[in-house]
C-alpha cells in the first residue's frame, strides 16, 4: 500500500480523455463496501485493491492539481479501510472468509418421549382477561394519567345536608352495586345520573361520595379539556378509550363535570368535530355496542341543565336538583369551618345561629369564602406589626368580623336563577332536599 502512495506522489503522466477508469474504480469500491458490511473481508480486500489501482492510474494521468488532491484523499481513505479489512480477514477462520458462513453447531440427540394420552376437559377454561396495567394506545395512557382519580375517599358523613339527594342516590346507585342479585330485570339500576343546581352546592363532592359508598373500583373524573383535541378524530378516540378502560375496571364511575360545555344541544351551527364527539359519547353511553350487564355509572354535573341535549337527558333518567343548603346544613358547614382548630375564634352558639340566619341563599362555597374573609380581619388590624408580632398575640376571630365579611361576600345565585332551577326540576327532575 505504501508503494502505491509513492507512485501517486510522482509526476503526472499525460492526461487521458477516457473517464471510464474513474467509473470503474467507483463501482469496485462500492462493491467492496457491500462485502465489508456483510463481513466477507477477503473479497472486500480484493475489490478495494482493484478499485485503488484504477484510482492511482487516474491520479497519475490527471494534470489538474485540485482534482489530484481529491483523488489522493479518496485513495488514502479507502486504503485505510482496506488495511482494516485485511486485518479482520486474517483473524477469521480461513474456511469461511469468502462467504461469511458460520460453522454449524453439533447436533444434539433428541430424546423422544412416548405421547401422553389426552386429558378430558370437564369445563372450558375461563376467559383470559387483559391485565389492567397494560396500555394499548396513547389515548388509554392519557385516560389513566389525566382522568383516573386517586384522591382520598369521601363518605356520606362528609356531605353536609342534602339528605333527599343522598337517599335518591343510595336507592339508584349504591344499593344496586352492593346487592346486584336483588336489582335485576325491571329493578335494574339506572346507568346515568344528572346532578344540577346552583354552583358551589357540592355536586362534585356528592359524586365522589357515590363512588366510595358504592365500592366502585375506579372513579374517572373527565372534563371537556381532557376529552377534546385540536386534531380531527382524536376526541372520539379519547371517548372510546375512556369507556373501554371503564368496562375493564368495572364497577366504575365516570363523572363529567360541567357537562353542558361538552354535550349541549346539537344545532345547525355546531362544528363537524363537535357533532362527531357528541355522537360518539351518546353511543358509548347507550348504543348498539353496550350491554345492560355493564356496571358502569355515568354521573354528570351542570349549572345549566336547560342547555343539555335531549338525547343525553334520555340517557340520564335520574336528574336530581342539588339546592342551596338550608339553615341546618349551613350550621353544620359553619361548625366544620370554625372548629377545625387552625384559627383561634370566640364565636358562641348564639352568634353562629345569627350568622346562619344572615346567610340565606348562600352556597357551601359562599360560606367558605365568608369564613376565610372573616378570619383575615384580625390580621388586617395589625397593619405593619404583622411582620414581627407573635402568633399568640393575634386576637381571635369574633362575630363582628363576620359582620364585616357579610358586607363584602355576597351570595353567588340570585332569586331568578333559583326559580328557574325549580321550574326545570318540576318538569324534568327531582329535588335533592
């Protein structure tokens, strides 16, 4: 190889017009690369040498210095590859260099055993169910990641008031899941429940309590943001993946908050993607591919039940109005907020009754906002001293603080809205208190 390079660095001969040497050299080098990749190193070395010989001859005939430099660089590169192939060829066994074959392993004698008599199968094997932790597509992965709710359990005792709503949900959902042998045929439980009413009345809290008390295996908290997508067709796939996983993990509960944003009444102005997604959701709820034996409960919550699609109302036969808390429920909520022990307070039972009487038409969330604003009043009085005062020197919360907070925190539902809920409940649903 070194003698070839020495010949290349000598003076060029007279240039020839025939470029066939270069094309032949390139073809030889390409063939050598293929044999090198297939580990037939001896053949590759032979082809490398032929191709390099043609390039060297062309280098000697070339008079243009830039072209000579390019040919020289190419020759040096492929010469290094040829040297490497030569070393690998010498390291291999000589019988298999040319074809890249491998010696066959010695045969192992097979020990033949007499055939066993076939066993009689008394009963068919149980169907093999897919493990729950196997994810078949990215849509199922998104369902498990975004919608499967693993929060702490909520019991009936955690829900203040709403005794009629609890009783209705127990009869419709909890007892059929606890005693499925009793609720069959005409006694089959409804597969859909709609909770409607003013905002902040505990509809989501009730849904979690139903999932816990009914011994549901999985609770899926879905929303419009988790089901919709900007890509065409992905929303329908997300809906199918949600119900497919819910069937595998049944008994399960699918809870859709603010259902009016997703399943509102269909009209001529709807986009095609929105109509397809609504149709897919309704089909999965009760369509040709569903079964009455599926133990999947669909629960939905909304503040605007009059905007829902008629087909959805047919699929949620239990429509329960969750009203504002009455005086008894407001007292329970207020006691739970003040008796937690994290804030000092001096509010007697009579003062609490006065606060309850002053909070007519307040929802549970309104009462929480009222209590949070009232306990801030002792801190507001400190002014600049709040940076250095000891926590023991902060005065406790009093009734006067609630009086100031009542001037700031107002109820979130007005009388006309409450009347509209009552009218819709009288026409389509039932009350929950």
